[in-house]
């Protein structure tokens, strides 16, 4: 990855390492609460709402190659249960570690005589710019990995009724009388026979009434 372009020190997710210095072994601990950026999670499934507080605890360590950042992010995520579709919330804790390299140092941490573009450089390398680094891409990846891909409101959520869509957790005794399709045709035939018998009985009653009138 190419060095970052024009980092804004006013961005709460941009950190300055000048106080840490470049002496290997130097440590700095930071705690900061920031607002969650947009689309902070698994889109359409679960994530931290934009603007929600995200608590960060960071450990910055100066090494030969750059600055090793180790940290933990804590926030409240919101989403929808994949079984019953009810809204849910969960406490999120995401751990991460990332190296931010000095742009003027080679793989052994030695200062390059003339910094230049190298096509063979690892494209995934993150760089410091003017002693600053942007934590957002690292934090975003860590949060996505820490979130459940199929969130549920509770481990034993029974979900929804497949026939009527009722939430089964609200009515544990909910059920539908199942009809065996092998007997459905016979039930229909039986119903037809019953209707036929009723019609015959009605016709017989009518004839009997006519005969009684004729006898009178």
C-alpha cells in the first residue's frame, strides 16, 4: 500500500507519533473515544451506528521498521436477528495489531539513501506520513472480523413459523395441524360423498312431502 496522502491531524482516527520518537523500544499508551465512521460493520447485517462512541485503548511501540500499534476497540453494535428478524444489540470488543512502517526505511529498518518508488514493495504495507498514521482501515477490518456474520437475539432463538410468520419465541405452543397429503384426496372425496348424501336426503324428504300432499 502506498504511503497515505495528506493525513488530517484533526481526524480523531489519525494519530501522531512524534512524542513516541524513533528510538526502538519506546512505548506510548493512548486512550481515546471516537465517533464511529459510516458503514462501520457488515452492511445490511450488523454494525456500529454512525456517530456511536467507540472506545480505543492503544499501545504504540517504536521498532526498527516503524511503529507497531496494538489495541482494543469497544462499542455497541446493532443489527437484526437472522432467525426472527427482531432488532438486537451486542457489546463488541475487537483486538488488532498493525505495523506502520517508516517510508524512508528498508526491510531491515535502515534509512534509505534516496527514497524511491519500488514496484516490488508489498502493496499491503501501511506507512507513516509525517509521523502520523490513519487507524480507520485497520479498525474497520478488526470490527468486521469481530462481528457475527449471522447474528441471533439468543442462541436458542426458534425463529419464525414457516407457515404464518409468527415469532415462535412469543408463543412456544404455536403450531398448525398438518394434513398428510396422502389423505388429502380421500378427505376431499369423503367430503363430496357427504355432500351427495345430504342432497339425496334433501331430495327424498321433498318427494315424501309431495306424496303426503297427494294422499291428502
